[in-house]
C-alpha cells in the first residue's frame, strides 16, 4: 500500500469514528481534538520507548510499541489530510533539506 492508499484508509476510519462520536456525544471531534488525541498517543509512545530502554516495565512492549507507532502514523495521515498537506511531497522536501544541511555540516567545503 502506498502513502495515498494508507491516507484514504485512515480518513475512512476517521469518518467512522466521527459517526461513532456523533452517536455517543452528539458531535464529532474537531481537528484540534484529533490533534490532542495524537499528543496522548505520543505520550503513550514515549512510555513504550522508555520500556524498551529498561526504564519502565510494560508487558508485551514490542507489540504495544508497534501498535502505538501505527496509531501515531494514523493520526498524522488524518491530520495531513484534514489540513490539506501533501504529506508525501512535504516529507520528500524535508528529507532533502535535512540531507543538504547534514552534508554541509559534515563537509563545509561542499556548500
């Protein structure tokens, strides 16, 4: 599955969550609330990374880490779609900028 296909699937699931949230509380989450949920997921991811380093004790840490990374990716895909960001183009552009910066720091004569 490519990034576009993953995004379509992620957004479809977000739409289903919207329906569930409307049934439960009368309204779907806003983009800002989706972002707040993502921040919570990043907090969970932090705890799992700490467990991988032996700083916390969490059962089934590898499976939970994989799940949380996938949760975070889902949120990023949904947020990028919601804010109309071409994530693939932005990602490739950012990689190129970072590569140029690192190359310049590793070999200042290349600039």
